[in-house]
């Protein structure tokens, strides 16, 4: 496992469309491990997409364990080639991103989603997520399509400087 | 109907709005639409004021003069006409622009919007990131005439953005009525 650098704007990797993974092999399992490891050592990080690490494959990880806004919680998991099967009940919330570290944005996202993808072990997995976990999953899948939360901001005053306290 | 626009700029500190609004109230001025923000540490505010027939711009400027001096503000007051013509049918949209900072981003994007007949109703820009690699973000709300073909406008905006090396997206503003 390797902790990789999380790319930040204006890095073009963040706007690059990712490719389907297909069959899972050793390279993909290493990517899954790197995603989880990098997420784990990044403060307040609840998800990462592969292209945030410069890898243009459809893969992401999420872990909302212990988050105060979480309801459903599947622990740390990785999905390859995710497909959103259902998405409903939009909720507006302010969210941030490791790749846009200075800003947060007001974004409306579905609070109930069903997503299917392939695990690092090569199994098909369907994840039913709600509340904060649903938001995290949709945020990461957006990355894979080249979208940042800045593309989803609800209104002109919906972008905010992230407060930093020393 | 006549009203007044007061705009004020100055190095931000507590008491700016309290000082100005108190002076306006002291001469019978009534605050209508107001907006205030802090831009790079500068307090920036616009107030729309209505009031009795005897109220004029000079009277408002005289009333706020002590507060202006005490707070270190620059203030202008002008009489304005508040009656507006009916607006054409339009649909609100949000435009997001971001990428490596460089001169000309605002002009290129807003000029493309203007050519399409879109009216910018709100704009906010931020420069963030490391000094050696500043990132520019601009969020606009625009009123899009109903006859504008969104895909055509999106293609035009993307062409301008590509020239600038930035990214742009446009989507309908959420307006759920509950």
C-alpha cells in the first residue's frame, strides 16, 4: 500500500474522464489499497476517486465511519465501475473536497442512492446508502465523470472559503 | 418612484453597517434592498434607500458624513429611479467557471453570455490556492431567455473556456417550490 498525493485544482487530471476497469487484477487491487490508505491518512477525508490520485480509472473509496452526519455506514469500501441504479430525495448541504482545499460549496444531492459496482475481490456489490454516505458516494462518482462540486453549486453565493483555525 | 443608492467601501472593521444605517434612519431613510460583503478585506456595501419626498442625496450624504469619517469609509449617494420595466420571460441558471487564474476570464465568459442575451443577476469570484499557482473560481447566476438553446450556449461557453484553459459548466438553478 502506498499513500499517494491527492491532486488539487488546477490539475487537469481532475477534469479527465475515467475509463472502465473491467476485470480486476493485481494492479486494480493495489489501486484499491492505495485509495483506502490515502483516505485513511488524510484528515477528515471520507472518500477519494482514482483520478484524484492521477489514475484515470473508474474507482473510488468511501468511509463515513463515525461521521456525525452519517446514517447508513458500510465502513471503508472500494467500488470499481460504479453504476447509480437509484437516486432520490435531494438535500442541500455544504460540502468540501480534498482537491479544492480552500473552498466549500452548497450542493443539492440525492440523500438515498443505490449503487452497484465491483469490489477489489471481483464480486458484484450493491450498496444502499443514505444521508452523508449517499452524498459521499455521489461526490466520488462525480469525480469519475470529471465533475467537481464547483459544477454542482446551487447558486452564485454557494461557494465559501473554508475556515482555517490555528 | 425615486430612491437613492448609497455605496460604501472601506477597510473592514466592526460597526460599519450600524454606523451607516443609523445615519440613514436619522433623516427618515428606509433601507430597501441591501447587499454587503468583504472583498479582499475591504468592506463593500450597496444600500437602496427610500424615504420622504424632502429626502435628497445631499441630505443623506450629510447625515452619514460623521460615520464615514469615523469609520474611514468612501461613500457615494445618488438618486435613482426604482420603477423597473417588466422583465422578459427567462429561466435562472448557474454558471461555474474555474481553473488556473489569468486575466480576461470574466470578460470572455460574460461577453459570451451577453451575446446570447443572458443577463447576469449575481456574480461571485474567488482566488484561492498557492500564490505560485492561483486558482480562480467564478459563480454566476444568469437569467436565460426562454428561446436560448442551452446546448448551443454551453458549446459557446466551453469554446471560450478552452481558449482560456479553464473549465465551465451551466445548469438550471434549483427552484423547488414547496
